[in-house]
């Protein structure tokens, strides 16, 4: 490109950035360089809207949703993706509900999954920080946030640890994926939403909701859900995508029914 044309282009880009923000327009090579390495979820439509083709390594991701919204299944499928190549991941099972059979059906290799169930409240955050700091695992999955923020005191302790967690994730390159129930409107209005600080700390926040159960010949075979990006450092707006889960036999991902 001729020097005068390059100067004109750079001037136009600068004017747009001053009015709309630096992220509004930039060379594609800069965007590609800014994207973090990511772990695919196994759901193509979901990966396409996160802005980084999955969940980011070196950062915090939050999946929120009601029971049977798909958040646990998608998290387990992401665990399976993280194990590709022989890696071992960690599941911090604070709800004590992880089912080895269902994990296997989601494609998780149990011999390469470490599961932690700390008995003492004081050990939960310490164990999470130590697991991320180790730098030996690509993904730490935490189920669930409610167990870390059950009381005001616990929530304050967890919120105080969030900057340290973000730093450790960034340094180690570990993806930290946390699962939480969606806060109700009245909880937010009354400032009883214990996960508000986490939503701000998360580089990626995806909210999931089940739309309908799917039956085949009278047998329940899965459900259709919708994933919506509430926050992403790598794209604007709140894009959503359909995800469908088949759990008749091996749990499989679909885009639509």
C-alpha cells in the first residue's frame, strides 16, 4: 500500500477507535494474535459464539443455568475435549453429585480425571487455587459456585480470592470453568446474588436454558437448549446459539433437532 493511502487509512481507523473504542475496528492480524488458546466444548454452534472458539485457557469461564439447562453436560463434554492428547484434568465436585457413569457417557476418561471433594469449607478455595497454580492440568472444573458462596462470609472470602485466581489462571495457562445456578431477579434486586463479583471476573460467561424435552417414539432421548453469551472479552453483543443434547446411550452433541 502506498504511504499516503496507508496514512489515510490509519487516520480513519484512529477516528473510529476514538469514537467507538479501540476494539471497534482493528486489523484482523491483531485480533487473531489477541485470541487466547481455547478448549472446544464439543458443541460447534456454542464454540462459534464465544469469540475464542471454546472456553479460554488462562482465564475464568462461568456457565450458569437452572437444573437440566445443559451446563453440566456441556462442562463434562469440555472435560473430554481437554483430555485429548492424554492430558489430565481436575473436577472440584463441591456438590458431591458427579456421576462416574455419566461422565464416561460424556466421553470423559476416568483414569485421566482427578476428582476433589474437600470436606472443610476452608479447604475449598485453597484447593482451587492450588489446582490452578500447579500448571499441570489444562482445565479445572468447579461444580458449584453456590458451595463457595453459601454465606456472606464465604462469599466475601471467595470474592477476595478472585483476583488471585485470575492471576494464577493467566500465569499457568489453565482454563477455570465454574458452574452456577442462574440468580433470580429478586436476588439481584435485593443484592443477594452472591456470584455478582464472579460474573465480572469471568472472561467468558455463558447462560444456558432448556427449551424443550425431545421424545422419540414415546421415549425421552434428550433435550434442546439455548446458550447465550452474556459476557466475552473477545466479542461484543449477546449472541445465542441452539444446542441439543442426546443422552440415549452415549451422550452426544447436536446443533438442532
